C-alpha cells in the first residue's frame, strides 16, 4: 500500500520534473536567441551612432575654423539628440578610468537606459545632501566638545573615527563620480581629482599622531586647523548642493531633464544664483589656502614637525588653487555661451 | 568673390547639418524602439524564469522531504540549465548588498551575458594572483629590512604605506567579491565578511602609533606579529589561488566553464587537491588565532596598552575561528554530494 502510493507520488514528481526541464530548455533557447539578437542590433546601433558622432565632430571642427556662424541651430539639435536621447547609450563608452578599474575590475557600470542614468544622478545628489549634513555636524561637534568637555584636548579615538569616515566618504564620492562620468556626466576631471587629493589627505591624517597631555592645545593646533577646514568644506558642499539641485529642477521644468550636459544659457535663472554662490566659494577657497599655508608654517617653525603636516599643507594649497582655477574656468565657459 | 565662396561653403555645411540631424533623428527613433522592445521582451523572459525557478524550489522541497530519490537526473538538469545558461540572466538579481550600495550607490553591476560574467571572474582570479605576490613580497621585505638595515626598528612610513595598501586591497577585494556575488557566484558570505574584518584591521593598524627609539624592538613586537600574519595570509592566498585556478581549468575541461556553482562531485581531481590544501589552511588558521591571542596577551600584561592592539587581537581570533568553521563547512558540504 505504502509502496504504491510512494511510487505514484514518485511518478507525479517525475512528470513534473520533465515538464520543468522542458520549460527550462525552452526558456534557455529563447533567452539565447534574445541575447544574440539584441547583441547584433546593439552593434548596428552602435556603429550608426559612431558614424554620426564622427561626422558631427568633423563638422564641429570646420565650424570652429570660422567658416560659418557658430550658433547653427540645426547642428546643435543633432548634437543634442545624439547626446541626450536613447541614441547616446550606443556611443562608445567614455573610458572607464583607472580608478574604477582599480577598485572594481573591468565591470560595466553604464546604464543603457536614460531614466536609470538620471536615477543614479539623483541618488548621487541626495547622497551629497545627506553627507553635507554630517560633514558639518561631525567636525563642529568635535570642536565644540573640545572646548566644553575635553578642556582643549582632543582624545584620539573620536578624531580618528571621523578621519576614517572622511576616507570612506571621499572614496565613495570619487567612485560615484567616476560612475556618473561613465554614464555621460560632464563633470570636470578636476572635481574628481579633488576628491582623490582629499582621500590622500584623510589617509595621511589617520597616521597623524594625536598627542595628548602635556601642552596639547599647542600640539594639537594642526588637528584643529584640519577640522576647521572640514567645517568649511561642509558649508561649501551645502551651498553647492543647493545650487545644483535647483539647476536640476530648472532643467526638469524646461523639459530638459534628460540632458546630462547643459550647453547653453537656458538655465539663466540659476546662473544668477551661481554669481551669488561664487564669491562665497572664492572666500572659502582662500580660507582653504590659508589653512594650508598655516600648516606649512607650523611645520617649518617646528611646532609640529611630522611629515603628515607638510603633506596635508601642500595638498590643501593644491586643492585651493585647483578649485579656484576650475571655478573660474567654469564661469568663463558659461559666460561664453 | 570671397563672400560667395564663404556662402557656398556655408550652404554645404548647412546641408550636411540637416542630413546629420535627419540621421540622428532616425537613430534616436530606432534606438528608443529597440530599447522599449527589448525591455518588454526581457520582462517576459524574467517572468518565465521566475515561474520555473519557483516551481523548481517547490519540487526541491518535496524531494527534500524524502518522497523521492535525491539524485533525480532530470531535476538536476533543469536546475542546471536555469542556473548556468542564458536563462539565468533573467532570474531576479541577488540583492545588491549594503556594502556595494554604500560605496557605489544604486548602480547595476550585473552583466547580462554569461561570457562577460566569466570574464569578470577570470579577472578577479588574476587580480588575486598579482596581489598574492605583492602580499608576500611587501611584508617580508619589511621584516628583512628591519633586521638587516633598520637595526631592529621599523621606521613608521614604510609600515604605514603598507597598511594603506592593505586597506585599499581589502576594500577592492570586498567590492569585487560583492560584484561577483551579484553576478551569480556562490561565494560564502563569510569570505566577504572576512575581508570586511581585514579592512577594519588595516584601518585600525593605520592609527596604531609606531614607536621609535628607545627600546623599539620591545615596543614594536606587535607590529612584527602583524606583519607575520600578513606573510602567512600571502601563503594562504597563493595556495588557494592555485587550487581555485585548477578548479576552473577542470571545469573548463569538462565543458562546464559556464557554471558559476559546482553542485556535485565532478571535479574529483581537484577535490583531492583540496584535501591536501586543507591541512595547510588549518595550520595557518591556527597560527592566525595564536597571533591574535599573543596580541591580546601583550595588551593585557601591559607591554603595549593601546586599544588598537586589543581590537586587532580580537579581530584575528574572530577571523581564525570563522575561517576554520567555514572551511570545515565547505568540506562537509562537498563530501555530502
Ligand atoms: C563652480 C560650480 C558651482 C559649478 O557647478 P556647475 O554649474 O554644476 O558646473 P558645470 O556646469 O561645469 O557642471 C558640469 C557637471 O559637473 C558636475 N559638477 C560640477 N561641479 C562639481 C563638483 N564640485 N562635484 C561634483 N560634480 C560637479 C555638475 O553636476 C554637472 O553634472 P552633469 O553634467 O551630470 O549635469 C561647482 O563646480 C562648484 O561648486 N565648485 C566649487 C567646489 C569647491 O570649490 N569646493 C571647495 C571649497 S573649499
Ligand atoms: C576552503 C576553500 C579552499 C574552498 O574553496 P572552494 O572549493 O572554491 O569553495 P566553494 O566550492 O564553496 O566555492 C564557492 C565559490 O566561492 C568562491 N570562494 C571560495 N572561497 C573563497 C575565498 N576564500 N575567497 C573568495 N572566493 C572564494 C569560489 O571561487 C567559488 O566561486 P564560484 O561560485 O564563482 O565558482 C576556500 O574557501 C579557502 O581557501 N578558504 C580558506 C581561506 C583562509 O582560511 N584564509 C586565511 C588563512 S589564515
């Protein structure tokens, strides 16, 4: 009795098994034909996109040499359709960059659909918002606790935790920006480079010995400067986020949400905001350079003579100069169009 | 004269412009229809894959409850077709994991084609090979220089450079393994977790003050232990790479190159190698625990009483125990099939 019921259930299972195997095989077949078809189709789209793009470039250079009015509406439109629309997914990838390869290997991080690309961009913006908040909170808490609770002396652990967080933050920002770039963002390479510098600085500051008593307020003046720089960065980040979010809104309002790069002055309302933002940025950049020079001075007069201080000082000055130069260049290229 | 030649060239350019705009528009149209078609088709494949997979799971659980012989050839084949073939690309993504999200944001890192997935796996293996080499070279050089050149005292900078490299290395390994996992690798979550622990350890060791004279050989005994552990890790990594590469070769020879997970004992030749590898791994794991305990002892008897030492000690013991448990579990689950 038991034997026969088990053998009938065995039979049922066997049937189910062969049915599933059949289904799996069918799925397998349609999946591979789908993949091979779409690969071929993709290839041909890729070639067409490439051909158009190279013609556009040729045209562009002949326009540059002055043979013709620069504001050719048609040309701009062709270029736009190519760089915004779905066609753009089939332009050859911007090169991956060594940074991404180093961390991730040769994995493809390009989204082929524009709405996904935009989602990545939006997530990046909201990530920046969240971190800008922490960016202000973290170092200012440390600075406040120093004078209220710690009697002018930083204990090592909280500062190091903060520095480790900075290292993580800059690494993730640099990774995300590289990914945005692969996805067609026009971000200047300096801003990414700036995050590489900040990563190095966070790493170096981690190895920086935080001296305790005696005389810590003297010994720790460089740590304090570092934290002041961080507070300042937080302010810059908040302002910048506010501006860039508004820029995105304007673009969406103009129905240009799909464009990763703004070529000409249709975001005029935001441009006004930019003129307001820039002076503040310049002040902050000046302050950044000042802190860098202070650190260098400290290390020269021998208050603290660790190599870490020298490196951080140099990095700060480099970042300040680079930020300044690139902000100015952005302004110039915006005003030109 | 000049006027007319410039206007004729202008005309030519205008024609070219409108031709390109036309082409771009066509491309745009076919690209969007391609994308929307393939999205629909993908969706339907995804649904079919899902349905088959859930039926397979049901079947599997009824098999588990003992109603039927476990080694049903058909069932295994259906399962295999689904998990190896192109069909597998349409199974729902394994969840991304918070680690990847933290660093990269919500970007898709899954390759839809199996050959790309395999390429990623191969690149991961060769990356491990390259690093295993450095892994041995770096700390042993430091240890050798210490006794030959540095008179028993480590200078801080080279050790810190090494620790920074370790931090980078473990971060990138953890990222890559998470990516492999999303791409269908069956890697146990412990091995990834192990790399998280190692990341924390590298970070902590960076903040670890490397004391110089006087009496550095005494003060630096923990740094030395740390480097010894690293050498050992290098050995383990080399052995493991050798075995896993051979495993991949065997699979390719068996025509199973497309399978990311080996379900039953067809790689018997390599299994023998595993039995040879495991005792060595166990010895190394014992050594790892020993070093962890030594560090803890050092910090207790007060030779060095920094918190960094305690944390590293605990992490080493945790890693040793976890590695041991997971190696044993791997062996058990392999021998069961
Ligand atoms: C000057 C500035 C406001 C210009 O911003 P902008 O108008 O967006 O500049 P662009 O039009 O050239 O931007 C092109 C792209 O780069 C991105 N981008 C610009 N600056 C960026 C930055 N600092 N970080 C990340 N992305 C940036 C933009 O979002 C845009 O992306 P998209 O193509 O995906 O839409 C901005 O670069 C900035 O704030 N820089 C100063 C930062 C600084 O100095 N900080 C430190 C102070 S101590
Ligand atoms: C025990 C061991 C040899 C088993 O390896 P294995 O036979 O490949 O194990 P599995 O069959 O379970 O592997 C499943 C998957 O995980 C991967 N994997 C296994 N162990 C891994 C590890 N330690 N790191 C990264 N990936 C690993 C395999 O490559 C395989 O990937 P795939 O599905 O893409 O093909 C291996 O896990 C190992 O070397 N562990 C010990 C490591 C150790 O203890 N190191 C420290 C010593 S101090």
